[in-house]
């Protein structure tokens, strides 16, 4: 993964999985600091059809759990919706797209005191034939 000139974290087309590590949660702004495997910010991700997206909470994060990951609007870019694998791990599979599709989604999360928060990252999915 690299950070593109648009500021998005760009998933490698050949990678089957995209791992997003949740490093920290800001309890004032409700934003999550999410990073890719190279340490680049990953709150906006460019990904490819059929990739598996994994969200993992770092052991050192002040984030206790992810409660729900769901779409913000009418668009659905996931073939298999994000679901909990454990309190600190979630996984979803992107659908096959013929043209570029974009989606804002929500992550409901709890901080280490149990207080709820909501963050709205962004994902763009590209077809494999490009």
C-alpha cells in the first residue's frame, strides 16, 4: 500500500487482503487513527474488487472494541458485509465492480472506558480490469 497524490491509501492490486490497523481513537473528535501495513494513514482507502478488508485494533490503542461497521448512504461496496471476528478484529469482502465505486461508511467504536463513538472513513473500490 502506498499513499497516493490524492491522499488516499492505495491498496496493492495483487494483495488479497487489506489490513487496516486502528492505532488510536480521539475521544473528542471521535476519529480513529487508522494505518495500513506500511504505517500510512488509512482513513481513506483505494481498494480493488474482491479484496478482503480487515480492521484490527492495536493492543496499545485506547479503543476497546468496534461495535459495528456499516454503510453511510445508499451505496454498498461490500459483497460480504463487515462482521466481527473478535472484539478487536472485523472483516468484510469487497464486491465485484465494473466501474469505480465509492462509499463513506461508519465505524461505531468504544473507547477504553466504554464510551461510544462514531467515525466515518471512506473507501473507493476499482475494478480489477484497470
